[in-house]
């Protein structure tokens, strides 16, 4: 098992990428603190991990509240004795054009999607520096590498996450701590599943824009997080691993030679 005796804390792990990651890390031997705003979802995921023979405990936290971020880190350490892996994954999504978004919604988005990543990292570093080892994995996005219509707050947050990742990596590398990010593309998480059902034509166009011709699965991102969290990536630090089915490999310009994805 690649993570035997390691302790992992995953925010936003009551569904989607966080849930898949919690289950994947547990399957590799990690003891997992499953953290989510939705207490029943966190309880369910932790229970399912235990049913499969893994070790997990749930913790309810609103990561927009600094005291609750402190609490989730303390919970992981007090429950399992240490903290080896932090996966910052929680998000709060607000849509709308830049010129129309409310200040309140922008601030809420930043609190959950960026400030909480920094503060959880700060709290985890207090533990990891003393241990002399740790791995922090942040959920970035291809939306942090380029812009999207109607997702200005999300774009800003994810760009911030990517550079927070780089700065943490260079500042703490010689303390034995690595920090990396995974940048997913269109993944079948609950929000995208709802969008696909409500707007099937948009879903078809999205799939057509992805060279692999399909959405990604949360488990496919969990596999990337596992790699970044494990010693298999021991010389990987400060990087952003894009997992988007080839979406950002294409400029978006139509073919001038008649070639296309279905040639």
C-alpha cells in the first residue's frame, strides 16, 4: 500500500473529486479525515470507507470560518496522531459576468476557494514542519490557466490557488514539504451533472470540445492526487498537473487542413 500509516485530510470530500480521493487514498492505506460542509455527506463517505476495510472519520466544517479550519486540522491530528497529506478541495461556485457579480458573492467565493486553502495550508504546516515531511495537494483547475465566460470569480480563485501552490512549494521544500496542484477539466461532479441534465446542448458542445470526447470521472482526478500525495512523486514540487482529456492542448482555432478529432 502506497500510503500505509499516512494520515490525510481532505476538504470538500462529501462528494465529487473529494469523495473519490478520500476513497482512493484510504484504499492505499491512508487514515482519512473526511471534511465537508454537509455533515451527512461526510458521515456517509467515512462510513463507506470503513465498510471497505479502511480507516476514516468524518468532520463537519465550513472552511470559510477560520476557527473551523483550525478545528479540522486539530481533529485530524488528535484522531490519528499526525498529518501527512492535506488535500484542499472545497469550492463555492458563483456564476455571472464580471461587471454583474455582487461583492458579497465574490467575497464568499474567495473565502472558500482561496483563503481557506491558504489558511488550511498554514495550519497544516505547523504540524508538517515539526514532522519534517508532508504533502499538500490543491485542487486547481484549467479555469485557473485560462478564462471562461461567466466564471470570473472561479477563474480568479483557481489562478490564485495555482500560484499559492508554487509559493508554498518553494518556501517549504527544504523543510521536507511538497506542494502541488491538480488542474481538472470538465469532471462529472454534482454541479456538472446538474448542468448536463439541465442544458444537454451545452453538454454536447463541451464533450465535442474535449479531444477525448467525454467528461472526466472523479476517480480519474483522485488517481492524480494519489500520485502527488505519495512518495512516487518525491521529486515533483510546485507543479500543476493538468487532467482535462486534452482540452487545453488545443488552441480552439478551427482546422485549416480538414483534420479534426474524428479523422
